[in-house]
C-alpha cells in the first residue's frame, strides 16, 4: 500500500529533494498535499507532476490564480491552509520542511492528528521542544529526523537497544562543515558580504539556513534538537568541525566504542530514510568510496569566532523559553543581514542583546511560545534600529 504524503514547504530545498525521492518510487509513495509560500511557478510545476488533492499557498490571490489553472484541486491559504494540509484525512505522513516559526503550529496539529512526521523544520523543536515531544508521546507519534546529522544519530541508535547503554547514556557527536568562514580571521568578519555568506562550501540550502550555517547558529539549533529528539543532556552533546562533511554523526557508548554514520553530503539520503523507515529504499545518491577521499579532518569549533553556538548550549541548559527567544532573534537578525541592514558580525550581537533583555516571565504553553516569539522579534528589531 502506498504511503500518502503531505509536504509543508514543497518549494524549498528539502521539499524539492523530497519530491525527487518520491518521483523515483511511484509504487511506494503518493503526494496528496503540498504547501508552499509565494514561489507559485515552481509550485505549479509540482502540481502538474504530482497531482495532489489539496494545496496551500501564502496569499489568497495566488490561491485564486492556481484554482483557475487547476479547478479539480482544493486550495487553501495562510496559516489555516498549512494546518489543512498538515491534517488532511487522505495523508498518513507529513514532511515538515517550512522555514521559521511558521512551521510550529502546523506540525503540532499534524501530530495531534496522529500523522507520522518527518521533521526538517528546526524551529519546531528549538522553539517548542517540550510541547512537541509531549504531544508526540500522547499521540504515539515518532518524529523522524531529516537533518543529515540527526538522521545519522537516529540510524546509529536504531542499531542498538536502550539496554546496551543502560545506566550510562551515550555521548552524541554532531559534525559541522564549519561553513565558508572557518578559516577567516574574526577581524575580517565586518567585511563579509551577503554573497560570500551565501556561498556554502558543502550544502545547497535556502537563505536563512545558509547564513545560520555560516555563523554556526544552525549547529546550535541542531544541539537543541538533539536534546529533544534523543533525550540527551547538553553535557552529552559534542560538536566537532569536519569540513569534508562525510561523517554526519557519531554515538560513543560507555565501553569506549564509537559508531558513526557516513555518506556523501546529499539530503536525498536522510530524506529517503525518513520516508521509508524502518525499511530502506534505493536513491540516486552515490555510494561512498573511501579510497577517493584523501583526508578526513576534525577540529573543535572556535566559540570566540562563532559565539552563537555557545549561546545555544547556554539556552538549552536554562529553564524557560530561552531557545524560543534565541531562534526568533536570530531569524530577525539574519533577515536584516540578507537585506544588508546590518553586518555579518552584528548577527550574534543582536541575538545576545535580545537574550540579555529577555524577562523570562512567559509560561510554557504553545501560546506562550508564540508570545515569547513575538516579544523576541520586536526586541531584536529594536536592537537593529539602535545599531543602525
């Protein structure tokens, strides 16, 4: 029986790669729902190819245009439209790959609807980890990670039972490419241009996540996600810079053995694993040939050059919605940098000043998460205005 899939964020890099994997296995997967923002031409091509039953876009005007072109399809718009796609009765599997806090509520509702969820949207766990894990437990929903690093850890942990490490939890190692400025002196950071920051040496991604990779904020988010996905403490999570991006994650057990997951850096591999779990399916990703790899190098991240990674560990160790504030402030700061309103070196300054101003007076309900998110965005904008 085919797995019926809805994709939140179908025109983004993860969404497009997901559709490429699905297209290679039409006998196993069927696309029933697509949700996108404003890339209507790209979405239109996806609709033509995959013939979903329902589609959501950001704006009502775009929904009207698409409805005229595809009268047989039901169209929705806005946040309510995202929730419609996330909870479609025809789907049993949701790929959550929206960028930003906009993905939190649709993913939450997909879990409440007992859909299997493959998670690529970092903000879901970074901003609302405890809430998402609680509702997932209550509805017996397993979150399947799509990020290459978390997929690697998930695959390694799936090989062993909890009993193997009982009494002494394993240590998790997440690898980071180091981004385009790994060897750039910190004093040169004010000279970094948007074009340089968007030129990632390994991965092809959207704008925000590419900048977050350049600041190592992305790796900080992955540390927070790992805590919620795998139930490990901050002290059990290690980040290692590995520029070749061949080893994506490692798990070290109490007996001294370390198991690692290796592959060519291609998002289709972890996407395929999430879609087909617990089985494996063929992909177009080339198999790893170790004889062609001349060097695998590792080093500790420089927390002086990349302070946002350190901030992520600190917020994870704190009680309250600090990670929610961290994410929202970063999103606003990155947006300002991409619009050339601030310098690259000021992104971390804006995030830190927003965190320092946070009163930590919010509760921990989903609505509190959104309140803290709004507070952080407004505060970050105020910091940007002062710096400008």
